[in-house]
C-alpha cells in the first residue's frame, strides 16, 4: 500500500521555487507520513519550498547556501523523511543525527561533516545551562551561587552572527573552559577557524548587567585610550532580556599563550627573559598610573546607565559612578555594607565565637558604625594628592591573566578586567601576584637577595626549596627596582603603604556574607591601638573596646588558630586550590581523605569541649544547606 504521494512541478511565477502536491493515504503506516497532514485532514496538501541543489535531498542546502523555512524554531528536533534522520535547525544550518554513528552531522555544501561538540557540554546543555564544578564543602550552597540558566543554542547563533563579517557561517565546536570564581567561560570555534571567547558572569560576580557593562567599557578604555592590549569585544547585551537569557561578553580569543604555561619552565623562560616580561608589566602599570580620575568608581558607557544615576564624565566617552574623594571612598564601603545587612542580615551561629549564642546583625551594624568613626585614621594627612588620586588598577594580575607571544615573549594581551575600578592609588597599589614573593620583602633595595649562609650543607630537597625561594625574592625585588625607575607614582604609593590604615578598607565590603567579621574587628582594634600615630592631632580616639570585647576576641583567636593550622595542613598535603574547590576527578578521593583526617583529630581529643571544637570548626564541611539570600538578580 502506498502511504505517501508527492507530485512536484516548477512554480512558473517563482522560477527558484517548486510546488509539491502531497497526498497521504488514510491507512498509512509510516509515522512520518501520518504526521504530515494537519489534524483531521486526510486529503491532499500543497506546500512550496526552494529547489535544492548542491547537496543530497534533505541536506538543508539550496543553491549552495543553507536553507530554512521561515519561522523555523531553533533547536527543535523533527524527522526528515528524505534523509530518514532526526534533525534540528541550529540558527545557521540543519543538524542531523546519525543513528548508526551516534553523532550529529551537517552538509557543508560539498560533503557531510561531523559536528564536533564537547560531550560534557552537550549533556549539561540539556539541563538548561546548569554547568557547574564540584566543590568540597557546602556544595549545594556553592553551586547555587554559580547557577546560571541560559540558552546555549542562542549563544552559538549570536557568536556566529558576530563573526559573520569575517566569513564564518556556523560554529563547529564549543569547549567549556575551567571555571573561574565569577564566570562561565567557553571557547567557540567557527568554520573559518576563528575562535570566540564567551564569558557569562555568575551571580557571585555582582549585579550582572552592571558587571558586564563596566567590564566592556573598561576594556574599551584600556585598549583605545591607554593603548594597553586587551581582547577586542565583539558583542554584549548588558541586559538579561536578551535572547540568550543571561548577560554575556563575546570577545576575540586573546592572541599568544597564557604566561602560566611558560612561567614554570626555567629553561624556556630563563631569568633574563623574565626580567623583560616584568619591564613590560611595569610599563602597562605606568600607563594606568599616568591617568588620574576626578572620581572613584567603575567605568561605563553613558547609554548603559539608567537615567537618574549620577554620572561624571571621563575622556573618550566613558563615565564613572559614585563620585567621592578618598574619605568618601572609605566611608561609602561601610555605608553600602550597612544597607546590605539591614536587608539581608539574620542571626547565625559562629562557633569560633560562641557555641550557643547567635551572632546578631546588630553587632555587625555597631562594628560598621565604629568603622565610620575610625575612618579618618584610614586616610593619611601626609599622603600627597598624587598618591591619593583616583586611579584605574587591575586587581588580579596573575600569570593566567597575562598572554605573551611564545616566541618573542612580548605581552600580547591583558585579560579579565572584571571588577576593575578607579580608586585612590594608596588603596590599590601593590606588587602583582605573578612576581609577589610569599614572604615580606623590604623596600630597601641596596642589596640583592642573598643565599643562606649554610646553603652548601643543605640536602637536595632543601637546596631545591632554597633556590625556588631565592628566585622568587629576586623577581619580586627586580619588579620593585623597575617600578622605582619607570613608575615613580606607583613607587611613591608603595613606600607610603600602611597596612594598618588600608586593611579595614580592603575587607569591609561583603564582610557579613563572607563571614570575615573577626578580621574586620581585628583590623579596627589595630586602628584603636595606633590612633595616636595615625591621627596625632585628632584628640582622643572616638572608639574603645571593652574588656569583654577583648575576652571574646582572644577566645576566637584560639579557635581560629586551630582552623588556620588545619587549613594549612590540608592545603599542603592535598594541594587544594586557594578557593577551596576541587575537580571532579579528585572529589571522592579528597573527600574520603578529609573524613579520615577528621576522624583522627576526633580520636586525639581529650574532652567534650575539644571534640565539639573539631566537629564544629572543621574547615571543610557543610554548614549551610540552601542557597544564599544574598544572590544578586
């Protein structure tokens, strides 16, 4: 029995089109044929479609170009009777599923090509964009902070459109990169070989629309105004209402190679070559310090800021928000934290402070009021305006954020300008992570680092460690010498840097959410103890801590020493990342080892109080079981 009859003839009024009369038998057994007519219609149907050339029937190519029925839904699977395969439209071309090979393929106009997708990405994309990384404690909570729902197919379409002027017509590969703390990151390869770097901010990065808009404007300012090499931004929405369902930045892949991949090889990058890279980094920082801003805040394009927000102009069409001098900068950090605490604060247990009494938001608000009273001590009257002037500064210049040409070792790109802001240089200055020695280095540069006196008597392991530390200190000091010679403004800020003044300012933001109240209290106590030195003409210190405050503080110091010792032991023995995350391949192994180590510590306790401390203060364990109310939307 014939299930389907198709009569095709040329459309005289449209020579490039064909008219097909399709008739389905009532008793058709072929599922595709039965699905063809509309419900209740068993008669003939008439349809019109372009005449296909340059490919097999149903390949999706017409006259050498991908064809598409108007209004075709992206990503929707349907059956293709011509190829006898399931297919979907990806926004640029039809993708077919080969049941034999269990792969997706497409017709490129000449031959069938396999579609190269990262398997992990394909599987996870079916879960509405829930792409996450295993964490070793508070996993449900931490994953909730990184949850991001987005439309993968739409992002592919947007990327193809953004690169179409360069000749790309479709995306051939999507690779999910290792996650950072604040972003989902992908590499999208196009059919012409170009590669797009796609970054989607998590909620932990802050309000996504502002975060994205500021990063885009900052990159443009660095690249076009200061002539600092940064990847070219190709597309961004800065609004969640875009078709992709989430804020994103599409940029060209940074040319060159991550410096981290070369830095570990001393044969590939000897000391003299490292000196050359350091000189380039200092030159980049000099360009930053040569540019002073009238106000503090993040950089935006004017059109990305809602009407009513205060804007203050900068050169080249970029703008900053929240104008203030150094004192306002210091105070506004605490005022912002008070607003957050009033809205989201709730009582909670802090076992390092008390096993039974809850830590109250009111205590934190009182501490923030003390911070505001002590704010004048965080501003040095002897610091010249040049050092206090607002300056744009890269907050995270480590080896992964610097790209170089592997042959010439010339810096090709500085990446990750997220959270970059203009603020007084006094609070931003510092030696970049890439050359920062792990121990303090004096600013007295009269002598180069020396070898230990008894180095010749060291064993092999001791010698290797001593060599590593000597090289590290040498690079740190070389950086300081070049900064003194080529970037005098930064050198002046480094010389005037006072950690007692600066520390409270650095940690006051997100202090409640990060559970770092102890460290803010500690920093304010140091301010009180040094008040006469910091503010010699200001009279008596306006803040005092009671005897009970010091008792509770000293009690917490003891508890936190246990936490610190345990953390150092675990990180040294198991090589955990500083952000306390662990890859999926090591998750079960390390979790098992940590449980074993905790059991050993519990067995070594002498009384119930010690056992309670181990149970409650153990650093790697679940302490929350629901998403945070602090999640930005």
